[in-house]
């Protein structure tokens, strides 16, 4: 039983797998940076903390989209003349 290979092509499942793997360390780094920013500004107002959180979530999303774009290589079908 092949599972998702029946529905999705191999290149797409490979790209999704690598994107998931890379998103783990990318989100960790972005989270550490956001945590350091929030730690340095402990007395910051709530709107600043909210802004840092929103920016870090969008950065995680953007890094995942860019990673998927770089990893996905669709299968190119070549037509041959008869």
C-alpha cells in the first residue's frame, strides 16, 4: 500500500516532506530570535509583543513557502514526434 503516492506525484510528496523537515529548524530559529527580542524588551507594551509574534508567525509561513518553492521540481513531460 503506497498511501499518498496513489493520489499525489512523487515530486510533490518529496517536496512536502522536505518542507516539513526544514520548517522544524526554521521555526526554531525564528522562535529563538523572537524570544530574544521579547526578552530584551521585558517592559514592552502588549502591542509590541503582539507585533513581534505576528511577524514571527508570518516569517515561519514565508520560510515554509520559499522552502517548498525551492524543493518542488515538477516532472516535465517530453513529447516525442512520431
